[in-house]
């Protein structure tokens, strides 16, 4: 089986590719990675040996010619390619609509024209909006509150429509907040960790009461594999980590790992339209596909902190670029 991984040099995409190389749970014969190598795409996420195990194409999912050439030779497509930082989308939403929405449509058109056995869209729980109590299942209406999540919700609707209209085997996965190695340092956990390593404070929006569910990237990648292997045509699957934390409690946990207290916290003006709480119901993927998060949060957080401590060269150039 030949698999095309778009956005495969980014955080989640590279972890997915590395897992396929290490374990090959899906019996993949060839991996092709298509990545634009924006600020968050980084071939240094891979060792030399790993780089030799896949074909890399430097390109854009909005480039019809490149996409069609690669889709023609692929059995399955996993679309990780996305602009994903909410703050950047608030500053300017153009790149988010172009990559997340229009880029997905280019991929889907190529699938319709050339045929692939499966197209999996990697999405986010943020398309549901914010929920104060309970958890979203996959039938919950989409109510995105940021330009980023709106662009992802738009892509999800296109994926569903192409599946219904053209009979493409599509799946959508919606994950909670990922963390783990090789995450770009603008995201909250690596931002806090790299700031503390550099002797800086950690910035927290508002009073730090916003709640997120934390999912280790390896658990997320394993969930994606289960959907690729056994996901029913046209179905959507939530993938969560089962650890909900207020941002202030997350910060205190990281500070404690460094032996620091609240003196290292810098409360800053809250983000515009800041969602209060995310929480996905993972009953569907658990019962139907046998998924369960396997990484205890404190273990995953500890190993993530160690990664950033041991790989300062990797992230130092990204922070100071």
C-alpha cells in the first residue's frame, strides 16, 4: 500500500510518519510526504535514517499539478497539512482559508478525478466551538469561534460533501489538544517549557481558567491508524486523551517539574473569542475501533519536557528565527 501524507513534516504529521517507519502497523510499502515547509514544517524532525525511508516532495496542497501527480500514485491520503495556530488566524485568516479549506478541496478534487481507496481528513475538536458541560459526540453541530476553526470546519464539510456526492471513501478525525515531541514552540506546552529553560516567565491568557483535554501525539497517531484500517466509509471519529486541565493547572504542573512556583507566571490580556472548554466524547472510536489513550498525562508531560531539555539545538533556531 502506498500512502501520501500531506503536512508530514509538521508536528503531528512527522510523528505519524515516524511511527509508520518504526512500527509499520498498516503494512505500508511506500510513504510520500508532501509539505510546504512553512515555519512549522521541519525536516529536522526526522533522523537521516528516517529521511531515507520516505520520499519527500517540497510542495503545496493548493498546487493542483503537484497534488494530482502524487495522488495518481497513492492508495490512501492522510491530510495533516494545515495552518493551526489560533492567534495567527486572528491576526490574518487568509492563509488559513487558503491552506485549510481550499487546499483540502484541491486534494478532494484529485481524489475524485484519479481515485484513491481512502481519504482521511485530520481535523480538530475546535470545530465544535466551546462547551461548558458534558462532551461533544460526532453529531454535534459545528459552531467554530475562530478563523482557524472556521477554516477547518469548512474543510470538514467539503470532505463530507465529496464523500456523499462522488462516493469517495472519506473519514474525518477530530482530536483534542495534542502535545509531545517536535511540536513547534508557539504552542502552549512547548512555549512554557522552552521559556522556562531560557529563564523566562510563562504567559497565561486571562486568569488561566480555560479548559483543554490533552492528548499525547502518539495516542492520536494510533487512533488515526485505527480509522485508516477499519473506519467505516463516511464516518467521523473523535480522538481524545481523557485529561482535562485548566490552563493555570497545566502551568503549575510544568512549573513544578522545574522546581518553580507561581512567580514565573505572567498573566496577559485574554485572546479574542477565547473558547472556554473543549471536551470530546470518544465512545464511538472506543467501541467500534478499540481505541483508548494509553499515555498517562504526567508520564507524557515528563517525557515531553525531557525532549525539549535534550534537544535545545532543534528548537533554539525555531524560537530565535
